[in-house]
C-alpha cells in the first residue's frame, strides 16, 4: 500500500492508473477505522482495480464546541488495517494540504433543503462541510465508484444529490450498516462509550426495529409513533434529538401512502451522539 500526503502525488499516481485503464474505487473516511469502514474497502476491492482510501478529519464539518480536537486519530492502526484489507493507496493529507488558503474557503457546497432536516436541525453547519470536502476529494481522486455507509443515510442521500446536480462522473454506492452482535451500529464515536454504555446504546436499534414492525403490522399514525419513540428513548436514559419516519428516497416526512420508508434517529447517550436508521418497504394495507 502506498501512503500519499499531497494532492500532487495522489493525482500523478492516479493519472497513470487511469491511463493504463484501471478502474478506481474510493472510500473517504475520517479514520479510526472499524469493521464498517473495512466493509466499504472490501466492496471497493470487489468492483474496482485500484482501491483508494482517504483519512482526513475535516474541520469544516465540526462546529465550535464539537469534538474536532478529541476526534480519535489512529493513523498507525488504520494503516495496518487498510494494508490487511487490500487497500492500494492511502491518502492522508494535512489540513493545510486540503485547505491551503485557510478553512474559510469561498466555494462551498450547500443543499439548503436536504442539509437542514434531521441531523441538520441541531448541526446546521455539518452537511455543508461534508458536501464540500467530499466534492473536493472526488475531484482529487476522480474515482469510478465511491463508497459510503448506509449508517449515515442522510449523508449518503446528500452525496447522491450533489453528484446528480453537479453531473459528477462517479457512481455512488451505498453499503449496508455493520452492527455489533447487540445490534449497535458500528461508529467511531462508539469508542466514547463505556462497555455498559455500549450495551445500553443497542436500544436505539431495537427501538427502530420495533417501530418498523409496528408499521409493517399496519400502524400509520406516524406523528404518534415518533412521539412515543422519543418518550421511550428518554425513559431508557437517552437524550433524544429526533426520531423521524420518512420517505426513503427524499427523506421528507412519510405519509400513509408511502411504501418505501426509512426511519432516521439520533440521540445522545452519556454525552455521545448516536445516529442510526432502518430502511424498508411496506405492502399496501389489505
Ligand atoms: O462519513 C465520514 O466519515 C465523513 O463525513 C466523510 C464522508 C469522510 C467526509 O469527511
């Protein structure tokens, strides 16, 4: 595996790869890699000749007071995991390499509707930072396919929208969430939880699954289901942020006639913000 830190070296290596007809699979990450990330790398390897992974903790997507400074940076361990997973190129730029003119860059990618719902309500800065860095990375790597986890469903939806709106020549692949045996979705932020906290955190997925079952069995009063779910989270010691039953593609609130649904939820447990979601299709009521 080659480790590259500059945009120039990355572009020169990838230019040669493209000239020799290789397809490029790209997995952007912020590091502190777990099995969820490695499943993206595996998928990239299954469908592309060359796998590029980036590790960059993007300051643009953190607001003041969030965990930018304490976000786990574990480059040596990440490097070993990527090597073992068959990654070909690790791109690990510095902040100055990514934002040579400083972080107040003039051109930013904003999706005023999609980025202000769900997680965007309490993190209004977040998706602009994500969309901007992802577009920069896609322009640097020019991959054939780029891989994102379904765990971050709103992020995945936003990236798909950006690629469509800007006609970027890349195929976006969503990869299913990898879960702990308890059902807890794997996430770098799970590391902030104690062992007992991790066990309790698994309740979020159990609740998502329970509400899905209720909908599959005919429940259609979505505002009431959402309200009860928030109460149930609070009763289990979570600080609920949102619990939304949505249309799967648009992520707009679902109505009774929608068949393709996603339930998105975010809640804090012991100060750690957890997000998860579940997507499913229901048949029309008999
Ligand atoms: O999902 C993440 O790890 C980040 O939001 C991403 C896509 C790498 C952009 O910084």
